[in-house]
C-alpha cells in the first residue's frame, strides 16, 4: 500500500517474462470494482495522481440525509461464494493444463524454507524429462526467477505488490505468457506464506508444502489450513539436522496429526539427499496426468 | 492478510448486484473453519469498498458453526478447530460444515 495515503496505486500486480524481459500489469481478481487508478500507459507511476482524494472539501454534500433506519431499503439476495470467480478461473486453468497433459504443482512454504533452491535442484535432476516451466510469485523483485532461468527453465515472474498470495487469474496470465509444452511439469512457486495461499485454488493438481528443519516441529499445528490442503509435505534442509535440536519424528507426527493423508519426504535441496524419491514422485504424477488426458 | 483480497472479491460481487444503487448493508456467511477472520475482514472492507457503491456500507457477519465427521466411528460433532479430536480418539476427520465464505445478500437504497 502507498505509505502516503494508503491507496493501492503503486501496488499493482506485475508480470515479467524473463525470456523477453517484457513486463505487463495484471488485474487481480476483485480489483475490477475499484475506482480509477488505471494506468493505461503501463507505467508504475510516482504519485502523479496527486492525492486529490485527500482534498475532499469537507462540506458534507452527502449531507447525512439518511438517519439510521430512515428511508426504505431494498434487500437483494446474492447467495454467492466469495471466491467463485477465482475458483472458476482455476477450473479453466486446470482444464487447459489437463488437455495439454501438463502437471501443475503449487509449491508453498514460509519464506526461506528453500522453495527456489529445491526448484533449481529439481530442474537439474529432471534434466528436461519432463520439461520444466515455472511461475514465480513474490511481492517484489525478480531475484528468484533469475535463479530459475539460470537453472535452465522458462519462467514468468509475478510480483504481487501488496498481495500475499497468487490467485488463479495471475496464474492464467502466467500460462498465457509461458505457454508450457505438452507433457511438461509446471511449478507454481507461491509467495512465501503459510496462511493466505491455502485459500486460493490456482488450478494446480496438487499443493506441495515445504517446511525446513530450521523451523519448528510444530509448524503443521500452527498452520493447519495449509498442511491440510497439502498432498505432499517435504521436510527440507535435512543436512542441517546434526546441528539442530529439531526432532524429525515429532515433525512427522505433527504432519500426520494435522493431515493423515499427506505423504511426507525428508530431503535436502542443497545436498540432494532424499531427492530421488521426490523426482520419482514428480515423474509418476506426470505419467498420471498424461493418462488422465487420454481420450 | 488475505482478508484484503477477500474483501475486494466481496466488493466486486456486491457492486455487480447493486447495479449503481447505494449499498447500506452487506450480509456475509463465514464458516468457523474457513480460515477467514471476520475481524480482519471488517477492518479491510472499508478500504476495499472506498469509491464503490458499497462505500460506508455496514457489514453483517453470520458465523457458521464448524462440523466434523469422524472417519473412524462416523460420529458428527461441532468444532471450531481444525485440530479437533473425536471422542473415540481419532483425528481422521472430514469437514462437513464450516468452510463457508459467502455473500448472502445486500440492502440497497431504493432510488427516490
């Protein structure tokens, strides 16, 4: 949010295609009803909108002509799910991906759990079979997508500005930009956050939650929504275990307590320990995605 | 702070239904297990509604009780916690109710 006036003018969601270097603005779902702040030229302006909404002249033209309870109100039924629009776009994404036999994995974790390092390593280990495409979500910077590009995968960076999660529309735009190949695996690296991304379906086939041994064993208990939404939980940075008091047994028990259906793997994205299991899991899921797509 | 984004989604639904009429009241249903905080939403709503037909509208929140079904013994019971345990000792539970996040309706000013 703009520190001066609290407006959202400079918190637009931007997408950058690392291959072409082109940046475009994305309208997040729910932003259409807002007033003005349309930047037709696409520039991230420096407050040339002049804050004139600060100078409303306090003459109270709106006049308090309606006292509480006064005047007739008309009830309008809506009966709509708040996230219906996001979920509709997510379904379209899922159908688009399904038809192209693309496996989409939504990678979520707290900041610093090792999502990007895991992806760098995974891109190398997969060696192009299947091809990897990445949509990177961060509030700001293209640092992560630069790392992914260096690791050899086409990547689109989405900067959410004030936003704390990716939504289905951002992923739709990322797909349109990246055009992942038939039979590929698409990783969506969500904004580092164990709360908000749990609520927003992106059209992925599975959520994969990372949590590192440098965090607490009770992470699953503290963030049950996210862990309950996960199909696979990767406990990362296992190479640090000898240096920490972290109890792996307790962490695994906590995952099972919150989500008895989740599969767990203990890995180190840095040393590669445990990664063959993860790579096999991806390849098996890609195979399933291709099977499901058959006519 | 996904509540700001949730609030923006609500305002969009409300503005479409209001069709240019001033909105006085917005009624929401929020389940106890939905992961959305009614307080945080009430805090964000005025910001999301600013400059729309829903500006200054009152927010009414109907809380929906969470209900879980035990996969082990089949019992259904009310709970506001995602970490509930059935009286039989099992924590293999399915959410039956409490995920709701709905805009129920609005009250608009009738044009004079």
